């Protein structure tokens, strides 16, 4: 169970609102104000550039129409639809090799923040649909023998397509996201089909922000977004989340950011990562109410 007094104990008003406090002022969050100050650098600069800020702002529930968003979205979409960016995308053995998490994060952020109707977002969505592999995912591995999708490069674009469907009702986007979810569910979101062991140890650990990385929390977010959280094949991943609960009711995780590659804001380490705790609780409550 959550600690007594949750969400009142959460310090960030944007995260407190996500936890259920309808009176909390999202734009009163110091994190939100910092993230809205988009820097004049490469949008993809890890983990500080506009690309990552937009995803975080969408996660934090920043209201569509917030004036400062337009500048960041314009920079993001100009980058991803530029001839220079598209020229780096390869086709090997008839399969597109692309860092689809980049497009996926952009579609997720733009769809959540009120920019789904921008023609450039539609252009990126159409590209993702065209690039999707037959197994339901995407991959950036340009080796000729590679024919299996990457979970890292699959979960993020699928979340973006699910968000685009939620904003526009686009059926093709939802169908593509469901194919991705099916790929993950075939592995119970984290297991090798051959050994039943975790495909990678980091997949059963918790992270926020995930950036482009895969873990069971990201997988569960996707299956929830496409209406499959009650699929029996998600049960093992839900159990994995529960096992990470501390005695004080909170959750702790690992951080992908570092002193060498800092985030634009400090999300807090271990159990002090409020966003991680709210996100895990949201999934568990949706899957196992009461």
C-alpha cells in the first residue's frame, strides 16, 4: 500500500496532480518551468535537449496550449522531418533500420501536449507505420542477419502511436501499437521464450525517466494504453513490479542519467523519485484495483 498521506507528501505539484490532487498547479512546478526553457542545442542532446524535455513535460501532464510548448515542438518536428535526419535511415534486406524511439517519443509528446493535428506529426506517424516490421516492432540494427525487433526500439514508438490514437481516434495507429504489445506479451514482457529467464537483468528493474530504454514498467504502460493490461501474459510483469515495493510502501529504481549525461532536472534517486512511484502505483491500481 502507498505511504500514509500520499499524494500530499509529494513535493512536486505536477506529480502531486498525477497522483490525484486536482488542486495542484502543474505550472507551479519548478521542474516544469525548467523543462519549458528549451535550450538552443541539438534537440537530441542526452538527456538535456528539447527531445527529452518534451517527453517529460507530457509525462508531467503539462496542459495543452501552454505557450512555451510551441517553440520546443517546432524545433523537435523540424529535426525529425528534415532531409538530413531521414537520410540516415537505412533499409537492409527489405527491413527499415531506424532509431524509432526518436520518432516514437516525439509522437507521444506531441499527441499528449495538444499537437496531434500538426501535419508533421501525421508525417512521422505514417513513417512509423511504414517502417514497422512484420513481428510488430522496429530495430536500428543494420546487420543483414538481424530480423527480430528490438524491445528498446519498439515500446516507445508503440506508446507514441497509442497516444496518437487517443488524441485522434486513428485506427491504424492503434492497430500497429497492438501488434507491438502482442510481441511483448509473447515474452510475458520480459522473458526469453527459450529459457523463461529475464532477457536482460535491467528489464525487471524500475527506471524513470526511461528515455529510450525498455523495462517491464514501460511494457506495462504499453499494454495498458492499448487495453490489454488484463491479459494473463502480463501477470508476471505485474508481479515483478510488486516485488520491488519497499517496506515503507515506496518503490526504488535505477537512474539512466549520470554526471556525464545529466538530465535537465533532478528527478530524485532511489525511493525519492516521486515520478517513478506515481507511475508504478498507477499501473498496479489499474491492473489490480482494491
